[in-house]
């Protein structure tokens, strides 16, 4: 059963960020996702969108917001935004460099009104550099950082959805930056600009692999290292039913369990860490896993220390016993979606509805609350 969150009125003040006020300039991808996380954690997030945008108030990434439609080309609207920002804790925007400045809402102007404001900037290439003003998408940002070249088959790189650039290297680094700057501002009384670039974050996510390359444990290329599908004991295998399973039996004790439960008595499997043996062992293991269905392998391996899991579709994932027990997915407005993460013991996060709002009323409310 999917968990159904409590009514909005019961959860409005919930979360470790309750009391913080964040203004989001509407965008796509990592910015909205970051604001979803902040809203789930209790922050009051106001999204400023263009007139006629007709924001879907039931969208997953747009949950928990107060939505205001206005024309930022109108000087009166810009003045209203400045009034609102005067009482905000943070601002998040995902425009190309220079756009906010041209609107009259750049850091110098806004922070002159509110010195404590944290100004979060989400871009692909960053605020400066030769490519700063060029268009791009996740696939481009992870291309130049070494990430995409390391992911995929031996024949060619394979885009890992847009998880590494947009959401891993973008949204999550923006959230970390915003929270760190808010923490520092609480001590210094001064805000600052957070320049969150997806290329920066994607490069940062590759830290372990640069480390392993430096000590000779990682080879350039794909499908030839122990974490990129090259090793027989860490990878994806098809079952007789056409579904897939994953194993990650890296440690010797886990590998021993894999051999025991899969019946790998062939002495060739003794050479676990022999890179030269991996292709042949992968071929043998492919035949073994193809001999049974995914359901059969789950009965044999799931819950053991083999490091095993069935590969589930998005439709299947909410029904898995572990996911159901932890209520990892919830249903809201008839839409199945991931629940807030991470979890807090004393100030739990919660999903709130988005709602239309009036900027003048919000400004009064925020000013009175200061």
C-alpha cells in the first residue's frame, strides 16, 4: 500500500527548514527539483512564474510551493519582487548569466536591500568561463567532465538519464550550497552568491574515479573496470523471463556467497580480481543467470549478503516489499511519486500542495513575521 500524506494544514510547519523563506524564479530541471527538496523540508517556497504559465499545482517537482504569476518586464512587478526579497532568506534562479542583472534583480541590487540574502544561481556551465553563455543540457555538462566517457558499453557512452548533471551535480549541489550559506549567514549576518554549475558538480561526483586513476586502479574506457560493468561480479544479468537482476559482490566474503548460491563451482571463478579472466567469467555467469527467472533468483539471493537486487521498472518499484515497508513512494492526487528524503527524527519532512498566491499579501506577511 502506498502511504497517503496528511492534509496540507497538518503539515505546513513541519520540517527542519520551517520558518525559512525562499523565492524561486521558475525554471526547468534542477532548480525546481532543488526547491522541491527545500519545500519538503519545511521551507516556504514562493515560485515566481510568467503570466499565463498555468503551473500544474499537482506536479511532483512543483509540490509545496506558493505560485505567483507576474511580468518581470514590468518595472512595477520588479519593484514588488524586490519588496518580497527584502524579507526572504534565499533566492534561487536558473537563468543564463546576466539575465537577472538585466531584469534589475542581480545580486548587487537585491543584496543591497537584504544583506542576509543567499543568492543561489543554477546553471550548466557556471557564471563565467568560455561556455558560460552557451546553451547546453545535462548530457553536455557530463561530457566535458569525464563522467559520460566512463559510463556505458564498450562500444559507446550511454547517457545515465539526466541524473548525473541535472540532479546529482546540479540540484543536490545547489541544495548543499544554499544550506551551507544559510548556516553561515545565521552567524555572520551576511548572505552570499552560490554559483552551482552542473559541470562543477558532475566533476565533483567523479572524485573517487580520479583518485582510483591516480593510484592505477582505474583504466580509461568502459566495460573494463570493476564498477563500470567490466567485472563479472558487479553488473547486470538477464534472466530466463527476460527481466534483469543486479549483483555487486565485490568483497571476497560476498563473492563467496555468490558462488555458493549460484553454484559456481568452476575453479576459473577463483580468479575474482584477474581482469584478464573477467570476459570469460562474465560469459559463464550470463549463462547461469539465464537459466532461471528473476523471481527464482530473488527467492535464492534476495536478503543475503551477495549484494543482489531485482531490476524493477518504475511501475514495479513501489510494490517491492522493502520500498512498501519504508513508504519510499507515496500517492498524491492520484500520482505515485517518491516521498521526501532524507528523513528527520524530530522535524519530519512532508509533502505540501502548491497553491496560487498574491505577492502583495505575501510581502505583508513576511514583513510582519520579521
